[in-house]
C-alpha cells in the first residue's frame, strides 16, 4: 500500500513553455501533498504544501505565479511550471500524507525536468 | 530559523556498522523521520521517532534525544545496496505535517 505516482517521469521542453506534473496517491486518500525540488547531490527543498480544496501554501522564496499548484481531489495534485527557463531544470518530487497515519510522507518517483 | 545538520559523506565497509548523526534546531518538534534515497530515485521511509529512545527495525535502528536536538540512524551488517543518501527530516509543526529536510548524508559501502 501507500503508493504515489508521478507523471511524467521525465520531460524536456523549450524555454518559455509550461510543463504540468501530476502526482497521484494510488491506494489512499491524501488531503495534503507536498512538492519538493532537488538539485544534484543536494537534499530536498520544500516548495509548497498542497491542500485539497484550498490554495497551496508556498515556502519563502518560491514564486506562486511561477509554480502553480492545484489539488483538485483527494488523490491528485498538479504542479505547473509556467514559462519555464533553464534554471528551472531540476528533479521535482511530490509526496502525500495518508489521512490515517502519524505524519509519514510517501514519495513519488520524481520528475526530471530539463529546460533547453 | 530551521536548521538540520548531517555529515555530507561517509564511507564504511561491507558487514560493518555505521552511525549517521543528525542534529536539529527547529521552531517546534512533531517527529523526526529517516529516509533512504538512491540516486535518481524517490526517498523511501526508514524510521520515525517522536519520543526519546531507540526504535529498532531489522538492520536499521534510529535514536532520538529531544533535549539535545539529536538523532542517529544505525545501520548494521552493511550491504553494498546500502550505498545511498540518508535524509533526516523534522516535522516542526503539528497539524501541517510538512518536513524540513537535512542536508543528507551520502554513504558509500566498500567491499
């Protein structure tokens, strides 16, 4: 149980385009999902907390208009990188918290974004 | 501010025991988690501590001292597949369940 999927697993796009990444909890309901980015050989940096049915909470320094988050249902959250630029190239990972657990997060497999 | 520190890299020999330390200074404390992450993959859950003491789970054990802001992950009978990054994460606030991750420790297991 407790499986989180992400789609796509990798994407290459041109500078200026927008990219949408989906995060799904496959066998549990998640009122809260989290979006992280990770640079090579570095740890995970929390970008935002995605709450089902309400606006996302962004961490300091993360542009909400650049990284649009939508949590439309208890099993789906999406992150859209708008007008992507090469500096947005990174590994994006989502996680979801099972309603019934003590706070443990289950992570998706990640999405490798490369902006040319 | 929030600060979580771990050693950057460690090396150990197959079959040995290794201890990875984590110290934290956060605005609050609602639990500490250890995750394993292989390169290019998502983190996988190893352990959770919210009360002081040792939690044992097979070859892996995790210890917490809240008064000292300190935790360690102990890996016994090291195997080559244990070569990975080990991430310490603190949940600072009750109710939000968000994590603050440490810098991560890259462990290399040598034959």
